[in-house]
């Protein structure tokens, strides 16, 4: 039996200690915004915050959490960095299929919480473990910069050459 502090609420769960947090959140508590991607902490779809730090919930056993606070995508908008990131995601129109986006947002929100004005290197380091199969990396970076600065980034697009079929 474990008492988890999830999104500001205590949640008692009766699960084996080696059960990954991802499955506790999704299957036991019913918070399905955190996604299963790879199961080996390589894709970032399962990212949540543990005391404000981005962690991969697919490999984190529930017994390792202790009294740390868990924040999921369902509540990240209650934090200042989460609000900024979520709004920037909408403004920049980041989402395509959307499957990876909860993990992307969680990693970006953790970055902005600890580094309010991140450099490109900071962004690269924080987001390097998050994979987007749709390839929205340019928009993700633009949204992070917008959330940090409050200024919209100009996205570079490739226009078809004159006379070519679009």
C-alpha cells in the first residue's frame, strides 16, 4: 500500500512496489494523459514531474517515490511554467498527432521552471529524450522560446520553388 501525492491530492494505491508509476497513474488512478511509448525511458511520452523534475514514469517503480510530489499533464497547467508552455503550444500550433505532446510539455515545463530563459543548449539538453514521430521539433523549440520570452518566434518554412507543383 502506497500513499502518493498526485496533482496536489493524496492517493492511496494498493499495488506491488515494482509496478511502474506510469501504470499506477493510468490503470489504477485513471489519469490517462501520461502515455506509454517505449517502456524503456527512451521516448519521453511517459514524462511526469517528481518534485518538479522531469522523470520517465515507465521505468520508475512506485516504491521509489516516497513522499515526493507527482505532477502529471492533467495538472501542469496549475504551475506558472506549465501555463506558459501550454499557451505557447496552442499559439504555435505545435501538435500534429499529439501522442508525444504530454511528455514534451512536461519536459518543457520542468526546463522553464528551473531555467526561465533557456539557451538553445539548455533546450536541446532538456528535450533530447523526447521523441516526436511527426517531427514537430521546430515548433516545439519555438513554443519553448515563446513561453520563455513572451515573444512569438518566426518559424522558417520551405516554400515550393516558383513554377513547381505544390
